[in-house]
C-alpha cells in the first residue's frame, strides 16, 4: 500500500469541502485567529451547513511549540479569541464556538460530522488524541484532515499521523 498520495481533487486545504456533500457539518480543532474558519465558511456556503470551532484560547503547560527551531511560544489568547470571533461574526448562523479542549465528551455533544480539520496542540499525544476522538465521530465518506504535516518544527504531528494511518491501514493524502 502506498501510504502517501497526492490528493487528485484538492490543491489547497481550502478546497477540502469539495469532497463533501451539500449540507455537511465540520469541526475545526485549533482555531487561533479564525482565518481558516472564515475561508471555509465564506467559500463553501452550500457545502458547510455548520462549522464547529473548538479552541480553549488559553495556555496549556504541555503545549508543543517545541520543534527543532521554535522553542516555547506564548500566545495572547484573549486577543486571538477576539480576532477569531470578528473573523467568523458574519457567519454566526453557520458556526458554533466551543471554548474548550477537544474531548470525547465534546464530540458526543456535537455528534456525527463530515469534516474534521485538526490544527490544535501540535504535541504527539494531543494530535493522536484529537484524531482518535474525531475519527470515531466521522461519518462514512467523511474527511479527516490537518495542518503542519512533514514540517521540522512539529515532528509530533507527523509521528501521530503516520502511526494513525498505519494502524488503520489508510493512506494519507497530501494537499
């Protein structure tokens, strides 16, 4: 099995909703400024009926911005939250904000989804946790996607995705 494939349909992460049926429900784990949320909601009104935004907007003692070149990086979470809310305000009827960490309980409250985009805590254990939680809530034919694969700054992301794909015998499509 070839583990890594070029996605024949999508050429950019903003194209991912092309893979979804109309009226889909999505989850973005790790929102920061809401730029990607705004892109998805503005470009795909027919595809994304609802986008759940999951981000605690607070520091975590085990947050991994500790890649080879980055070191620890503190965020101004109050500012990031404000900027994100302004970015998605025009789409308030099509998004729901969950100011908490990704968890089994939250996934149960949200229910089945068609798209999951993971860009939260980049430490291996968090990426692995997020993928396992949301994989269980992904509808058949849904898309599990993420950011920062194969970058030297975030080896935990790559490690978690490769392990996840190997355990489930699924290929990883690269956009």
